[in-house]
C-alpha cells in the first residue's frame, strides 16, 4: 500500500489572545486516503474549520506535521503553497466567494489563469464544466444575476478547473435551500465516484451521512472516526484530463496573468468610478501644473529673448567715458570712426556701426514734435535686428555721400503722418532746419531694454555729424558679435584693441548678452520656484493615491483571499494592485497633460499677454512621472495585499 494522500501527526494550532494563547487544535492525528469522501463534523468553535484551512494550505499549524502526498507542508514557501493549492486542491465555500465584477465563465477561469493554461483551452474547459453542472446558459451572467444554488455550482466548477484531486467544501449547503443543497451533494457524490477526494466540513449530520466516513471533532480533538461505507477505488480519469489541458510557456503565462490583472484593475476602477476620479484629481492637478509651468516658463523666456533680439542680440555697446554717469564723458572725443573701422576688420565681428545722437525738432507741414535723431552706419539695422515696415534702408553709399535720407520709426509715422492717406515714403521732413527725405519706416520694437515711446529718426552718421553736430566724435559704437563667438570673449578682445588704440581706458562696454543671461536666469528661477510648488502638489496627489489604494486593499480583502485560495502567487497579487495604482496615475497624468494643453489654447484664444510653449520632453517626463508616482505610492498597499494571510483574508470578507 502506498503513502496516504493526507497525513497529519500531532498537529496543534494556537492563536494568540492577549498575553495568553488559545489552542484550537490539540495533537490531532488524521490520515485520509485518495478517493475518500469524508465529513468533518462538530459544533461551532470545535476547530473543524481551522482543520479544513490547514488541510487546504490556507493556514499553517503551530506544531506537528502535515504531509500531502509525502510532502511536508511546513517546508514549503508561500509560492510553493500557492502551487499546491493551485494544482491539488479545489475550494467550495459556504458563501461562494465569487468575484462580483466577473461573469460565471470568468470566475471559473481564474485558477487556470494562475496555472498558465492558454486562453482558448481554459475558456473551453470552463464552459464545459459549467455546462456539465447545468450552467451552460448562464456563463455570461455575473454573480448578482444568479441564485444561491447557481452561484455554488459556479464555485464547484471553479474548484474543478485545474483538475484538483482534493475538493474541500466548507458548509457547501449551509446557505442553500433544500433542493439546491441536494443538487450540490449529488454533484459532490459524482465527483467522488470519479475518484476525487472530497472533504466536507459541516455541522449537519444529514449531510455527513451522505459521505463514506465521518470524523467528529470537539474542542480541538477528534472524538471519533468511523467509516459508513467502504472507500471506493480511485480512478485517475480526471487527473489525466487535467494533465491534457495545454499550458503556455513561462513568458506566455506571465503575459496572460498580466492581462488578467490589467482587466481586473479596469473593472475595479469602473466599479468605483467616483472614488477613482477623486484619486486621479490630485495627479491631474499636479501634472497639469508642472506641464503648464514648464510651458509658461519656456514661453516667457522666448518672449524675453525676442524682446532683447529686437534691440540686437549678441551686441556690445561701446560708450565714451569710464562708466554710466561719468561727468566727463561728454568731453571725451577719442571714440572715432577709425575705431569702428578697426573693429569691422576683426574676425569675431558680424556687424559694426558708429552712432551719434542729438535731440531736435522735426516738422512736417503744420505738425512738429521733438525727436531723437540717431546718426548711424549702414550696418546699424543689422546689428540691432531692426526690420522694415515700408520703404528701404540707406546703404554705405548714402553714408559716404552724407545723404539727407531718413528712416523713421512707427511713433514718428503716427505723429507726423497719422492723418495723411498713403505712405510717407518720399515725403520731406525738416529736422531742425535740415530737410530730409523719408526712405523707410521701421517696425515697432517688441520692447525690452532701451525701448521707449520717443520719436526716433535714423540718418547716416556722417550727415548728422556734418549738418547737425559739427563734430566727428562718436557717442557710441555698436558691435554685433558673430554667432559662433561667446560675447564675453569678444568683449575682452574689443577692450584690448581699444586700449591699444587709445592708450588709456576712456570707454566702457555694455554687453547686452549679460542682460539676456540675467533676465533668462531670473525667469528660470521663477519657473523653478513655481515648478517646485507643482511638484509638491504631485507628491500630495501621490499620497492620496496611496491612501485610496490602502482603502481599496481593505475593501477587497475577500477577493485577495479567493485569489490566493485558487493559487495566486504573492507576485500576482502585488502585480494586480500595482497595475491599478499605475493606471490611476497614468490616466490622471494624461488628463493632466490634456488640461495643460487646454489651458494654453484658452490663453491663446483669449489673447493673453503670455504664451505657452510646450516641449515633448516635458510631456514625456510628465507621463513618466505619473507612472513613477503610481509605482512608488502604490507599492506599499500592493505589498500589504500580497502578504495577507489567505485564511485571514477569507475570514474578513
């Protein structure tokens, strides 16, 4: 005779109770052979349910030995116990323990998902089992749409799904009417006749008398163990049938379990839609804030750079005198055209222009106004990045010929020609007593350093020197630095050159790139500050996700217990709840990005004075960030769920 299927020796189970412990099972010895149909009977509190939980590897003994087909259960780890439940045991619970979100077919399939069977094979087998149990027309119904007897049949089909050779039934007829109870007992008898070992826990002696062996337990001790009928032979038909079910490879089985976890996460989120949305809200606000702040920061920086560009980017302004406010600067006449010519020949210079300026009255017809008259070279407009609105700019020939050509700005055009139809090009204005022909109108500047609402006129500097100032000295020289040369190095080179020419430092240089860097750094600092506040909101949102996931775990303890009972590994439970947390955060992240994009579109439609410039990098970072939040803040609740004790989880449902 071979080893018994189940063998228990000196088994004790104690539970802590304050400073003492309560002994529920006391040195129990029990042997169950393959093919037995056993009833474990006793009053409430006798220890029969605890014994069944230990037999089904849902609970562990405090001491003693328990062997299943020769394997010592005490030596098995959590995943090995899960494999034992998955491959050898099938559970039929008094309260059915079906998952409300799944159909009858989906509930029956669950053990096969964890066993790694292919989708087609498990779907076929589940449908066949339900059909055999008279549920062929109810496979698409959810538990809430089934009667108690029908739910118990689904529970029986689930227990048979992996070809279990031991069926553990805890009060299988306790919640059923008499007719449904008879049907369940008949099904269990048929399963026993096929060779399965049936262990029924009940307090009903009428149910116990339908079995072949009755074990009576009281106060944690076996009082009697008697056979009613001889144990039938154990055919292996069902085991062979189960073995014939095709299984997937390891990768395919993992992918299938992932799909199941993903599907359950979606069902759970849909079932608790309002709670899910409120959980997402913190993530939506945080992600929308971060993306909007980054986009607004980039838009502000680009606007600032555009404003500076309107004055000429990468430019050096060389002035006479030692610094701004130098009282002797007006008497310094050493800054001359020769300096500009010398600078024009340097490799780091893209454009250079001498400049002089004076204030004068400008008249056209009966209109007159005070204006700033700028004498500049032909490269001035290139150096400053000035654009034309109409007409043309003067060239080097005009400079050499002391041409009385003038380019006016938009303010001057409005002041002198605003009421006159047609273009001012070709009209003659008087600058003081000097007539000049308007050849061009510049576009309005975008503002920025040095901009003003003054009327500005631009003439060749030679004309201004000869006809308005009577001096050959310059107010300043504007140098535009080549794009591939750092402005600080160009500034050092200009300083050396002018020192060589002048023999003393009677000039100072304004580096507009310093202004650009300062303003850009300021906007970056402000953007970083606001982004930090947005990140705090993200962290708060993540904590909200963790809290809701902890609530979700506590609400779904029964589901966790059922999944563990049918063979789910700890990794499977961890994966399911982690996927749910990541999905909540990921969907929240996508909605947050959409909200940020919508905010930018709204600002554009309303003509706000600021713009949003979105970058792919910030959007991708936002998606990754929301995923990481789901993983980071969802891990602890998911880990807690995976470490729940199966029997404790089932008891709390």
